[in-house]
C-alpha cells in the first residue's frame, strides 16, 4: 500500500498510527507527527467498569507501541515512554527517527500526486 499524507492530517494521533501501515509516508514540512497513548472519555460510577476500561486502555497502548516501534526500530519500552509524554515531532524529527520517508515543502506537491 502506498500512502501519502498531506499537511494537517498528521496533526491527529490516529493518522500517525494509520500512516505506519503504509509502504511510504510523505509529510508536509509544516505538519506534526503525533505520538500518544490511547484515551477515552468515560462517565461511570461503577468501579469495576472503570478498572476494566483502564485494563483495556493498557492493552490498546501495548498494541499501539508495537505498531509505533517498527519503523524507527525502537523497543516497545522506549515507544511506551514516548507515547506517555504525548510527543509531537516536526517533519524533520519524524524523518530523522524513521517515521516518515519524505518531506515535501508545499501542499501542492501532495495534491499533484
């Protein structure tokens, strides 16, 4: 699968996870690559339900770390730490760390493809 990301799309964490399934990732020079833990909004007065949700979130974070760790060749433990810090990489940082393959200067370059 060949994917190209244009500008603002990379501002959302879900897009960075989805992009990692691509063979090739292109990123606008002014975009950001977000790396974060999963999150949910929950309203509940049931302690058992809240414990279950926390347990499930930990599972989701584990899977996300496994996805994030492949391209930059990091350990799962390293990626979990980066995710915990809610990291926003510039295009140059994302490329340097192996998350993206190409940086383009102008969104018109992306649209032309």
